[in-house]
C-alpha cells in the first residue's frame, strides 16, 4: 500500500515539474524535468491512441421543407376558399391518403410528394399564372 502511494506521489511530482517547465521562461532551464522523465521513458505505445469521431451526416440536398410547407398551406387555403367543391373533396381524399388530418402533420418525407400532388390538383381545377 505504501509503495503504491509513493508511486502515485512520484507521478504527481513528475507531472507538476512538466507543467512548471512548460509554462516557465526558456532561461529557467528544465534539468529537473529532464532528469525525472529520463527515469521512465514514455513511448508512443504507452500513450493511448487519439479517438476520432465519425463525420456527421450532412443534410440531404433536397428542397427547402419550410418553404414547401408554406406553399402547401397557401394552396390549401386557396382550395378551402375556392368555389369548386370537387377540388376540395379530392384535397380531403389526398389528406386521408397520407393519414393526416391537417397539412401541418405531414412528415418531412412526404412533404415534397404531397406538394407535387396538390400542385397538380390546383393546376387541374384552377387557372393559376405563376
């Protein structure tokens, strides 16, 4: 037990001297650190390897989902306020096909496809100049 405590204390002294040497001026020398570290040679095999983290996945280069959602909401409002009930019924059926009750509950994966279908629905029933 005493030997382990002595070994820990020696490691503390060596680390303390190494820190003092690293922060001191070049004129201060460093013979004590060199002597202390020469007793125990540190090799690359003794030090643990640096762990590298994997690269994070970059966001897929798809359309801007926020702008598509805004366009879908705008088109849904136009359909709801429009005079064609058949178009509104088909829009409701389209919502049921995606298992959602409102446009805001669409999943990110379905937004682009839903936008294309609503756009085709509006083009079919209304004359819209872009």
